[in-house]
């Protein structure tokens, strides 16, 4: 494989996806004093933001995108929770929801943001109910919405907007 | 009328749902019953831990700098409070050294080997923290090679923060006490009240109040807010005398038959960069 082939989107996208999976955990650990300051519980979801960019900028035409989404979920489950299923399903369904929303919405930034909103809400709701299935859920839905969903959506939507045009240019460059 | 889903789609969704629920509950059940994960999972976790270590270097540095700036703002006021306490600590330290020496000498005379209060420590650094809704777990940079085992208690700063929930070759997962799963916070504890001790176990965590719960207490001993809570050592794996926190309030249970004690954890569960694993010398044998 020639070096220039390594700089193509089908190589760069999954490598960054794999890298961001660990960035989320490292950020949660390094900035834990802010993200988990009582009563807040904010989740950095760079991996989901990267999947959103993948859907929004149609990278699924260049690579086996859904295999990468599934592999990301399995690795996330194995490394962070040790319980298989929850995050594999959450990543897959959230990405599917974003893909379906993309078919309805146009390609403007605001529409993209709405699409990301659907995705992140689906992701968080699936993880909330998975907690009920195995009996570890210990906060009410109101507390969950107020202190986890709201700040998590705000933080990640902010970073999704910041990176939107640079990532779009980056993908065009790689193509 | 047009059907929203075909019969085939409905059947597929139902089967997928059953498989997923089975997978989640099955792997949860299995992880509780095994001391180490299967070889493939352990290998991938060790590999992932290596990548995590590299990535955590800059993020931890940024986090520490941000914390330092935050701490700097409170330094003057904190310094005055600490100066007032330091004389008392010096007295306590001298007394503790004397009592420890006396304890060692008495154990020797009685021919005792290890007791509930004897434990050695293994220091570790946090390399990752699960960005998840439930099951807040840390990944630390010590594993089987350092002698860690599932169930060992983990301390940070002022007190206990959780216990080892999974051990890989070069890293381990720590389930925090804020997690309601049985692996995380079912510690045998004792409360030192004025009219005597109360023994029991932690039965849950109230995330909305950030307090541990000790339920089904039937003892008549009087407990009040501010009383100290520590591990009792019963069960053998967790040493005795590890500081858990202070009593926040005492209430009656739903039927008025027993007491429910709410405990303010001593450790800050947000800012955990380094931890200490307490290895009981009784449990290790």
C-alpha cells in the first residue's frame, strides 16, 4: 500500500473513530471534577460526534461504515462497562436514527444539528433504559433529563458545531 | 390502511429485542460470577488500556491545570482553616504512632499473624473513566501483575471510592460507590456512635443526594449526624478501619420498623487521578 493511500478517507475515518473512543474516557477522567460535579453528570461523546459527521458527510459510501459502528460499540462495551449489548445497540440505533433523519432533512448546518440532536437523545434514552433492564438505574427521569441529558446535549452540540466546517473541509480534502 | 411495518419487520424487531436484552442481562450475570474476563476480552482490554494511557497524558494534564486554577482561588481561606487543624493532627499522629507500636507488640506477644486491620497498599493512576450513564467505572494502570483481585477496596484522597470490578493483566476496572450494582458498594461498615457501634452494610446510593444508604438498621444505639463511618472488615476481603464518610441524617424506613442511615462519602468522586488499592493480608492468604 502506497503512503498516499493511507491518507484516504477510508483509512483516516476509522482510525480517528478508534482514537476518539479512548479520548472520551480520557476526557471524562481528566475533567471529571467538572463533568461529575454534584449534581451534574455530563458525558463527552466525541465518538458520537464523529459518527454524526460520518453520516452527514456520507462517508458510508466510501467504507464499510456500519461494521465500524458495530465494532466501536462492542469495543466500548468491552473496555468501559464489561457488559455487552448496551452501547453496541446505542451507537447503532443512534447512527441509524441520524441516517433516517438525514433522508428527511436538508444539508444545512442547522438541519445537521437537528439530526445530531435526534441521535444523541436516542443514544442517551437507550442507555437510560438499559440501566433499568439490569436494575442499576437510580435516578428519576426528571433528574436524568435536567442534570445529564440537557448539559450533555449542550456540550456536545457546541463541539459538533465548532468542528462542523473544518471536518467537512477535511473530508473533501481526503476525497 | 397502509401498514407501518411488515409482519417480517415486526418479527425481526421482536427477535432482535429479545437477543439484545438476553445479551445485556447474560453478560451482566457472567461478569458478576467470574473473577477475570475471558481471554479475548482481557487481551483487547489490555491493548485498549495501552492506547488509553497515551491519550490520558495530555487530558490529565489539562484537567490538573484546570483544577489547580480552581483551587488557587480558595487557597487563602483554606490555608487559614488548615492551620487551625494542624496542631490537632500533630497530637493525633503522635498518639497513633504510640498505639500502633503498642498494638504490634501485643500482637507479637499473643502470636497473632494478620488481623482485619492489616493491609498493604498498591498505588495506581487513573487512565480512563467510563463516559456512561450508569456504571461509573475507572480504569487504573495496575492489574493481575500487581496482585490485584476482584472485590478489593479502592481509596482516593480522604476515603473509600469503590472496589475492583474487573481485573485484566495490566489494568483493572474500579466500580465506584456511586454505582448501585451489587459489585460496587456492598461494604460491611460500622458507625461509631456515642452510645456504641452499629454494624451493617451499605445497601444503596442516592445519586440525587450524593449519599450512601445503610438500610435495615434495627439497633437502638443512638446515631447522629457527623458520626464517623468506617469499614468493619467483616467478610475478610475488605480490611477494617477504612474511612467511608460521615453520617448525614437518620430516618425511619417506609414501614417505620427500622432505621435508614444516609452517609456523606468522604472521598470526592469527581476528581480521582490517583488511587490506592487496599490489599487485606487476611484476604491475600
